[in-house]
C-alpha cells in the first residue's frame, strides 16, 4: 500500500491559513524520531513543498507548529568546505525529483553534487552520502540551542537542549553516531555543533537518539542500527508500514480517493509517538519531562487528546488494539508519576485545550475489552481524580471543576466555558462506563447524573448552548456567529452540539429529534460567516471555514467533525450520506493543499478514513458507530496481527 501514500499531502501552509499544518515524515509507525526536509528553519513552519531550498534533514519531534519542536537537530551533508554562516550553507534541490516516503528519503543537493539517502529506525536513522564532486565528503550536525558533541575515531557523542516554544527543565536529547570511516577533520561550529570531513566518496552515518543518556543512545544504536545495512533498515521500515497500511484494504475506480485514503491512514499512524526506551536489562524506561526523572514502564507522547479522542483512537482500536492498550498503559504510568492523566503532551504537559479527554480514550478501550484487569483498575483511580479534584495552579486537571460541581456548569468567568462544561459532562459519562465495569454502581449513577449538566446551558429561546455567569444568568448580547469567549475555536454553531452521549436528552431540549434535525438544517444552510468576537482578530480557523461553502460546518476543525453524522444518529441517514460525501469530495484532495485545516496528530486524516469506510465513532466510550455509506466498492478490515 506504500505506493499509494503521498507524504506531502497537506504540507503547504502558512501561519494564517492551514492546509494541514504538517510536514512530510519519514519514520517508523509511531516512531520516536521523525525526519523531514527543512527548507526554511526560521520558524516552526520549516517545510515548503514548493521550495527549492534544502537546508538539511531535520530530526524533529514537532507534533504541531503551534506547540513547537524539542530535541531537534539539523543534519546537513555537504562537500568541500562548509560555509561559515548558517544562512549561507543551504543547497538547491529539485523537490519533485526527491524521494520522500514513509520508509525512505533521498535527495540530490545540486550545490554540493551529493546524494543523501535516509532509512529510519524507531529512535534513529542511517544516512548514506554519495559524493559526486571533487571535494571532501562532509556531514554537519547543526543544533538550534546549547549543544555539545565529541568525536573519537569513527564515533560521535553529544546532546542538544533545543526547545522552540516551551521550556521543560532538564529535557535533553542525547546522541550516539557511528560513521563508516573515521573523519579526517572535525570542525567545531556555533552552539556546539560540529562538521565532520571524510575522504570516502560513499559514507554511511548511523545516528541514534535517547532522552535518557549517551549510554542509552548507544544501547538504542545497538538494538536498532548496529550491523544493519541501509537496505535492511529500509526493508524493515517498508515491512512495518505495509503491515499497518494493509490492515484496511480498499479498491474501486476512484484512484485519487484511494491514494488519499492511504495517505490519511499513514498520517493516523504517526502519533502518539513512542517515548520509552529499553535499558540494559531490556526493560522499558522513559524520561518524564514533568517529574524530570527517569521512570519505569512504557510511555507515549506528542498528542492532544481534545483533537485525537474523536477519531484516532477509535480507528486504532479497530486495526491496532494491542498498540492502543500499550498507549493507555503509558498514559496511566504518567498519571501515577505526576498525579494526573495527560491533556496535551509534547513531551510533558502543556495543559492546552478544554476538557480532559483522555477519559474518552480510556473508556472507549475499556468498553471494547482492550483494557481490563489491573490496568483498568489503575486507570479508574486516575479517572476519578479528574472527575472530583482540582488541578488549580498546574497544567493538569479539568478547568473549573470546583465550579462545575457547585453550579452544574463552568461559569463564563472561565474562557471557553461552554466547551469546558460539555467536555466535563461527556467526560463524566465516559468515566461512568469504566465505573460500571469496575463494579462501582453508585459512582456510575452519580456521574451519569452529572453527565446531563450540558442542559444547564441550553437557552430555549435561541436554541443554543450559551455561557452563564455565577448568578445563573445567560451572558447578554448573544450572537451565534461570535467566535471565542465561551467557545473554543468556533462559535455557538460549531460548539453547540457537543452532546454525543445523550442525544435523546439533547433532542428533548429542542422538542424532539425532528426539531434538532431542523436546527442542523439551519447550520448547514447558514452562510459561512463569522465575527471575531472574543478573539479580537481573525484566526486561521475562521479563514478556513469562510473559504468554502459548507455552511457553519467548519470541517477544518474538530468541533465540527461529528456534525454531519448527527443526522444519521437522529434517523436521517440520507443527509449524513450527502454531507459526508460532499466533504470528502470537496474539502480533501491528495495534494499539498489536501486538508481543510490543521490535521492535528492524525485526527483529520482518521476522519477521512472513517468517512470512506461509511461509519463513524460518534460517541467514543459507546461500542457503536453511526452509519453513512462506504465510498469504495470493496473494503476489507483485517484483524490486528
């Protein structure tokens, strides 16, 4: 299936308008180390698919330009003498002729008359440099922050402290590299970087990374790269990707849709990334960026649950349930290390976005039988803390949980209060499902009752969920087209239907399912207009919604993902089929402009996969799907192997 994957889909972006906000990734599925071409490292938008500039191959851990990179490093092959200035070292290349694939990367640097190839492992890669010039073969490690490297014989060791946005104290990326021949010269560079010079015309360099120590980087090298020729590594990566991609087989006359399908499936298998390593005894260990300690057990990171709970984990629960179980074990490990389940990890807690939606991920895996026994009991303990305790003063826990318990909603004195309330209510439902499995019927009943709190924000006059103050009064001067304020990355239109777990109760507020469907009709018929509202400026999500004609369904962002599927759940499946197919055909394309907004760690890609399969996880934590219609003639889903 690899031949159908276009890693450049959604890679043409700018800060003010997103076609995915992603970069092409060469890596193992869920790999720690991602590699890409850097065309302009002056910002977090460091790749342009149309640029002919090649600044180097970037080792990156950036899950989103909005949260930035860490432990990143630029590797630049060159010939002759390396230019002194960082801005003068780049080479031109032909982007259309470069080979960029999930399992392999190759480019020819025209300035240096040198070909560079890369094959990845989970925590590193092997580079092959083929020099067609008259000068020496060179390889530079160009850091972005304080770093130090030491060469001895054909080995190189060192570290980098690079972080582009946040500052997790103690976070350090360690390196071990082995060259096919010793360098004849070693040139120190700015910020602790280094340039290596070789006499050989063909040079191989294997690089392994660790977040624990140089010694652990050596272990990672021995486990993944030692005595593995380039061809073997490439074949291993190819087999790993083929195994994952072939778990869903689709066929039909629409070749572009097939290519987009597998390009999206690839995207859904990049995050969350493995963050544990294996010590000298072969046991998993990991660095916790919040405790600043080496902890025992597995761990995964670089994931925003507000984005991914909706589609990524439900998809992986079908095609990779064992992987999902290991991910959840890692999240529970993190909860026991820090006291809290994660919200937005990269690699430590950012505390971004409303809700604590790891609750949905865990509950969904529990009700599907993926997580049980001791792990489920450990998870339930962590879930209960989310439901009842405040993380005030930290990046953890639910925003406004004390007020939510007191009033039955999060007051509008909290930014994005409607989203916080809805996510708390849905989270209560999710935790209740685990409570029942754990035999805690009393706890389940209490949380199910709380899961109806969304109704406390329903305005019967406007028929929207609206912000209320602590006096239980709706905020004045309501306009459903105002973005921000009580809503996250949208208005009342996009965020006013986030009641997946209780459609019966939600419909009753409108007077029944038919009336709720009519409100959805209004949403899809409304013009795609907005008011900047609480944001005070136009943000890229506004621009993306307004650039297309899907009404107020801003499929460019997660709050709208479930909107077209609500019709099917309410008994009007034909409308779901119409809008889902229209969105697939008009909002997505297998091109550099291929996504209608931020792809966000696989979640938009997974939405496309479900749309093509013809069913959707409307409410993770319920072992059920709502139906549309398949968009391929033949679909086969294979069991996890």
